[in-house]
C-alpha cells in the first residue's frame, strides 16, 4: 500500500510540474533499519513513505534535496557504524555519483540508496490569448513550461493558434473558463487579458498558486489591488501578486514583454536574485 500511495503522489506531482526525488534502497548488507523501501522527497522537504527513520533517513533527505537542487540523480552508500567503534561520525563526501557517508549508528550494516530526481514541467496558466499571451506561450514552451490557455474568445483560444498548449479553456464568460482550470500544486498564473483583468485577478487571487502576475500600468494595478483590499482580500496575499508583471528590462513589444515575464517567473521559482551575473560575487 505504501508504494501505491507514493506512486500516486508522484503522478500528481508530475502533473503539477513539481520536481521531486524518489529514494530507493537498492542493496542492504548486514544489519540495517530496512532492507527494501522507498521514500519520496519533495523540493520543499516534504516526505512520503520512509526508509527506516532516524539518522539515515535525515541524511538521505538532505542528500535528496541537494540532488533536486542540482537536477541530478545519484546512488549513495551509507555505512551505519557507531562512532565509538570508528571515531568517525561522517566520512567526507565526494562529488561522484557513488559517494559514501559513515553515520553514527549501531546497526553496523551498509545500505546503497538510489536517489532518482524527476524534474517537473511546471504548469503556466495564461489568462488572455492576445498578442502578449501568444508570445508568452511560445517562450514558455521553449523554456520547459506546460502551457494552459484561458480566454473567452474561441477564435483566439484555439489549438491552431496555440499548438503548444497542453489544455485550452474557453467560455463566453471568462470566470467560468477560469473555474474549468483544475487547481494544481505549484501552479503559475499570468493574467494578460484585453479587458477582464479585474475579474480574472479577483477569481485567481484566492486560489493556491506559486506565482500570480498581472499585466497592467502601475496606476491600474494600484487601484485594483486597493479595491481588492477593501473587499477583504488579505494584504499578505495581495503582497505576493506580481503586478505590474515582469522585470525592468525596457520591454515594449509582446516578445520583449514575454521575456521579462518568463525571467521574473524563473527568478521567483528558483529563489535567485535576478541580478546580472557580472554583479554577483561568485
């Protein structure tokens, strides 16, 4: 049952485009907490399943998170030997795929664990199928996002116009179309409509998302956010909305605007500064 739950959860993460690592005991020698087990580790440290708990599991989680960060899988060997017998709590690790660690445990065995990283294709929901939406969809597809299009105009929200889209939702009432989009963990949302920004933002702001941004002038954005605040939307939530959307790179054309938006999204989800590499002390 444990394995079924793990794989079902892994399928949901894949659908949501969230990266994770599947850790599996591939070989156990001597006395170990478990001889065969799997544990899924999400990029935020959440774990599903167990490989035995204790110091071993804590170290595997730490290694899995580093593998997710680097985007590389690995096989690691853990020697479960008491420090009193070896005078070592942890053998320094190498950078090779088969590095090893000695843990202060009384088991006395050795376990090999495979850490398989699955890099998710994050879902980008673009509300608005106009010029900016089209340019953004093309660039998002090129940069590894799963694109979903939402618009009230079927002539624009079509597979012919958006062949890269994994899903298209269109309805004469935009809010109805938005409600057709399933909520997914780690969802990224960009609002770039021709006249429905207020309704779109009011609908999306209360949903779960990893990133929510809206195209618009500073004055328009300010007035809308103040209006939503007056309607009771928490200031903490509104403070996380990226509006006006994008980085300040002097963009004017739809294609340039798309670059600034994708750059900001990548900055947010990677938790990096967005600064010029030349300005960083690397």
